[in-house]
C-alpha cells in the first residue's frame, strides 16, 4: 500500500508476548514506535484514553480524538502514526467467536437511523467480506457512561477475577448499545455499503434459531416473502448448508446443552427440540456430534 509492504497480524499477544487465545483481548498501543501497514483477521476497536492518534486507512487519513472509538473491520489495511509519549491508546481485539447470533440480534434492535447504524455495526463484526476495508468512527463527545464501560472492561481484563469474562462480554454489548444511541443523536462517519445481504442472512439464521422446533421451508419463505426455492438456494449459497441441515444444527446444539445442564431424559429432550421419533434424534445427533446422546452426556457432565 502506497509502495510499502502490508503485514498480516493474525495473532493477539499477552503482555509477555505469548499468543492469547481468548476471543476478546486488550493491548496498549506502543508510544513513539513505528508500526507498518498491516491487517488483522479480527475486528479491532481503538480508543485514545488520553491524547489522540492519526491512522491511515484505505483512501483516507483520520485523527481520532480522546474518548472517541474507531472500529476497524477485519482485513482492513491500516497504519497508525507514532503516538506521543503522553498519549494512551488501547486496542480491543474482537475475534469471530466473541459474539453469538443472539448477541448480534440484540444489537440489531431498533428502527430507522438506529437500525441503519446497528446494521453497519454487526455487519463489520459478523461478515468478513463486508468488513474488509471498512470502518466506523464513533464520536462520543466524552460521554461518561461510554468511558465508564471502557474503563470497566480494562479493569476486568487485567483483574481476571471470577466472572471477568462474562462481565467483559456484557460490557462490550452495553458499549455497542451506547454507541448506537450516541450515534443516533450525533455524528457518525461510515465507510461502508448498507450490508443488506449480511443483514438478510443474519435475519434468516436468527429466525431458524428462534423457531427451530417446528419451522418449515414453506412457512419461513412465506414469513420473509420469498419463494421456497429461492430461500433454499440463498441459504445454501451463503452458509454452505441446506435449510434442513441448518435446522438440524440448531436442534442438536440445543439438545447438547440440555444434555449437559439438565436431568431431562433423552426422549424428553428429543421431543423438546422437535424430534417426535427418539430413534431419529439418536441417528441425527450421532451423525453430527460423533457420539450418542448418552455418551455425550456422560463425557460432558463433569
């Protein structure tokens, strides 16, 4: 880029430079240091807690002021100019498994402009093709509640106490909700298309997740106003799975959780997740998980 090499930074590291496998990691931007053009295979939030920083992105250069947040999509080439010795900039790395479909659905609530902003947000987080080359700059106007969430996230990350990961997860979701509200009432700089394809796919997957027990292709197609053949082809193209396979995946995922965390009989669980025939449930579960429901429960209950 601009005649300079671009490096792949695909691992997140601890402060001791060991590889950090967690889905959410924090690091501090080194001061007065040259950092080359690079990209990540995860989304990244950059926040100047003190001072500011200047970043070069495809086709633009931005200066991010204190307390503002820059969300950088995956595979987005960027370079940060050396920050001053009195600046403090933190980087929050968000990997693919940082969010569930329920989390993305939670962020997607709203109408009008709020819906547009939230669509942009989860498209950056959920769709690698959409996020490449894209970013959002959120101007927070030093909102105290947004700053409080950032500082609580830092505290929990470095304290690493009981429930710290759960608290950080809640902080991130609350942070995004605050950003959507803040952006609704103020300025937001978007470098993205409308992400409609990603939003359509997510809406379809969320519908299957919510109605997995008795959903049918015809009923779902009617709900979204699609022809069943189009819906089937769309899901296969964008997920690699057929409609019925996606339903089985959701049913088996729920069944696996129930096997681990409840004492319900396997026959009860089979009916609960949508299988009237327990023998068929056994067959599907073993095919997808690799072990029978009984063996899975015994292996995972500890």
